[in-house]
C-alpha cells in the first residue's frame, strides 16, 4: 500500500491499513444492525416500545434509542442477550416443566410396521333383478392382521390418486389393515346406494375376512364392473 493509499484509509504509512479496535466495534455494530433489520419483526418484539418523545425503548434493559436501527443493534448486543437469558431462567424456575430432552423421550415415536404384502381377495359382480341394480361384493382375507386391529375402507376420487391418469368416470375403493399393503379397486364413479340393506361392511375376526357389499343406484352399473386392485 502506498503512502497516499494509507492516508486515504486513515492509517499511517507502513501501518498495514488495519482498523483500530474502535473501528472494528463500530463495524460489528453496523453489521448486527443490518442483520437485525433483515430478520427481526419489531411488531412481534414484546420489549420494543416507542415513547411519547419519538424515541425507542427496550423494556427489558430499560434503555433508550434514537431510531429503530440502533434498537435492533442493541438487541444483538451482549447486554440484551444476557437479560434475555436471565429472564428465561427466572420464568423456567417459576413455571417448572419437563426439560426438552425428556419431552422428546416421552413423545410417542411414529409406529413403523413392516409390510408383508397384499392380502388375498375375491370380487363378485351381482345383479338384483327386482331393483335392477348392479352390485359388487368384496371379500378380503387378512389372516395375519395385527392383534386387536380391524380393517378399514374408504373411497378415493380419481383426482386424489397418483398412480393412473385421472378419469372422472371412475373412483377407487381402498382397503387397509396392518401389516398388509393397501389395496384398491377401480369402480364406476356413480352414486352408491347407501341405504341399510344396500351397503354394508363386516369384519369377521374368527375367519379373518373383511366383507363389503355395495349397490350402484339404478342404471349406474351399465358402465362396467370393478377393476383390479391397485397399489
């Protein structure tokens, strides 16, 4: 660095251009102020207050600041951080709770079940000549179902599934029971008769067979029967 360069930077010739400790402190406060301006929302700061004189006060440290930037720089400083730690320790002693580590230990871990494959099933297409309704009878075998568990079913629209291209003409009937994989059947997307004698599901715990029968409202079955199982 030349003599002129050193002089322009406020250092003596041959001094290496290093900033003084005072300049380093100023630079550090400025960096903290800029960082705080970018990351802190003063509207959510419980200790920030603007007084009647237009100045800004820190209610935690009882300090006064000329502008928001100075206040934000103060919040990143040693004094404010120490007071935050003291306040947190005092609140913890007044309201004792389980340590975070204990909370993590006591929190129930998600249950992980090893799947054993798809269950066996039978699908029977039926027709009621009296009501001229078409129906489907599903019988799903769960011989290794978890003790105390019961199979579940639900209908899923074509828009929900991610396996096939969506087709508004169809919906999916899904069956699930641990530890088996979920299976689904593609059936016409027609209104199902939910009256008591036209729709029922039953789990037989001794035989380990889940039975579901559904009837389509009159005329619905003309589009075709149920499809094979999906993933």
